[in-house]
C-alpha cells in the first residue's frame, strides 16, 4: 500500500511492495489520508518526495478491480468511480503547501504517470522504466483533469501529441531531453539520492508554504478551475 | 524618470538615471503618457525600443513608497494600487501598433521583468543582469494579468515553474538557451546595437500597425481577455 515517513524536513510517501501499485479505492483512500497528514504537519522548509518500491512507480487504475464488477457496464462504472476518486489526489498535490518531487524509479503509466506529473519536479531513471499514457491503446478516453494537467504541465504540443495520441513509451533520457522530467539518472539509488538532494535544497529556501501553493495554482489556472480550487491573494505584510 | 525620443522610424523609451527605476504611481503615469504619444505618432514602419540607464532595467514596484503608508494594511493597499495602475501599461504594450523590443542591459525583476516580457522581442546582456521573479521568496502572490502574460509568452512549463516556483535568477545565456529572450550579447553597447539593428529590420517590413497589433492580441487571447482588450477583424481590401 503506501506509507509516510519524515526525515528532517522531508516527507517521504512510499508505495510499498513489488506489485504494480495500481490505484483502487483503498489505495486512493490511503493516499488522500497521507496527503492530508502531510498538509497538516507542513512547516516552512517542508518538502515532499513520492516514490515507489519495485519495478513500477504505478501502472494506473486497478482494471482488474473494475472488471470484477462482472459486467461491461459495471466495469465502466467502477472505472468512472476511480477517475472521480482520484481527482482529489491531484487537487491535494496541486494545493500542497510545499515543493513536491516525484522520484520515478519504475514504470509510470496512465494514472501513475498523472500522479508523477502532479508533482513540481520529476526525477526518473535513464536505464529502466517508461512514462506511458496507455489510454489510446486500450481505447479509453482521457478525463478532463488529466487533459488539463498535461496541457499546463507540458508546454511542447508535439510531446503531448506523442504521449496521448501515439501512446509513446517514453524512456528517461528522452523524457529529460524533451522536458517532461527535470532530470534522469542511471540507476535507482541515484534517482533517490538526487530526489533527496533536490528536496533538501528546495526546503532550504524556507518558502511560505501557503503562498507557494497559491503561486503554483496560478501557474496552472485551467487545471485549478477544473479541480475546483479556490484562490487567495497574499500581499506584502512586512518588507 | 522616463523620456521618449525618435530616431527615424524608431521610438526610444528610456528609463533614465542610475537608480532601480522602480515603478511608483508617478513613473507608471509617465510611462502611460509616453506610450500614448508613441501610439499617436505611429506610422507604417515604426518600431519601439524600451531601454534603461544604469545597472537596472527595473527592479519592480516601489516597495519603499508602499511602506511609507505607515501601516501593514496601508502598504498592502499601495502595492495593490500599483498592480492595478500597471495593468494599463501592459495593455498598451499589447495593443501598440508596431513591433516592440526590450533592450535589457540590467536587472529586470518582478514588475520590471513583466514590463520587458510585454515586448515582442527581448534582447539581454550575457555578462551582467538577471531576470528574476522574487515573489515566492518574499511571500506574495501574483496578479492575474502577470500570470497570464508569463503563461502565454513562455511556452516551456518547466521554465515558468523555475521562474515562479523556484525564484530562479536567470542570466542571459540561460535566458537565450531556454527561449525567454531572443538573444543575449556580451556588453551594454552590443545589446543596444543589436536592438537597433533588429528594430530597423522589423521596420523595413512596413507592417500595417493596427493589423500587427490585432495579430499580436490574437497570439495572447487569455491575457487579452484579462486586460479587457477588444478585437477587430481586418479582411483583405486589396490583394
């Protein structure tokens, strides 16, 4: 499932186990709960790293659970349900009052890629793992908030076209070159170290978390609107 | 303060003096006044260059003037007033019926960076000067029109994230490489020469200024909407 620990100022959210870390209502519920905890314990200098054990960061929604409904309609409803349940996870990350880093040491597909992309910085492996939006290949359309996230986080229209319309399986070096991730490293340990280093460096800036979150929401206005996020202005109180 | 001169088809707007060229209501008012004059005297082949003397292009709003209000609330109100007063400057530049160039020979920070970015072309020094949005560091949020300007002028989402969420102080070579400025040169004289050279080349195209401005507004639709700019269609009168 997922766990939360704290090392100094850095919160570390981990998908545990060697499985595909697929999002079903239970895991989504746990994620939301842990993100609430992170928000509640946030202070100046806090940062979040989200990471996973094993070969997968996350392979997306739990389609087995959807199919276990026993009928096509039932499966479609369950999938729709998970899309709706997952929206608050994206909203929570967009509003989190601290810098966020996704340490991608395995495959990040569909909602798994979305989760990674909901972070401020993505660090990935060069030697293993792909970023992949499988929807075009399995004939599923993309939810509105997924589209908005991709549109506002990835500026290059050709990259978005390759990911969403071509089902491109993007490896780390291409992801780094084309600006989808901040950096790619040759190995799991290197990715984790780089993520911790980055999180610590960002934490040293001791930003006001609430203002940081407001500025972040301002960077992604269409996504913020779709997620129903409110805005608050902060003006200079003290100079 | 600021002055306006004309050299052939070139309008040259200069922020004079060795100070930080901070925007207070007086300077903003002068700027608006001079830009009106530029608009009134525009002809086919006109071009505007905005430049500054000294170490600063502009360091943004006059925070000393804001603080002189004498209270936290007074300071916040003065800052909001300046943000409101500055919006028409951006609107005027977005609607100016001629190509515009910002010759950045010193630091362009916050509203100063915003002013520069409101031009069609940015030319910067490589050896001195930075572009910087310090709002995350001083814990203030950004007005909607500034968010929209950066979003529509800078396509690379990672660059926007670095500028807004990381408070990156961007030097000329990085700004050129990452597409924030058109070109960066080694030295003040080189920047000014390159700006004049670019201006002359653009002027030679003898564009229809009103149509140029409409096409420009069409490039930045969300910003135009926030600035309350109207649109006009020009159809082919003569082929």
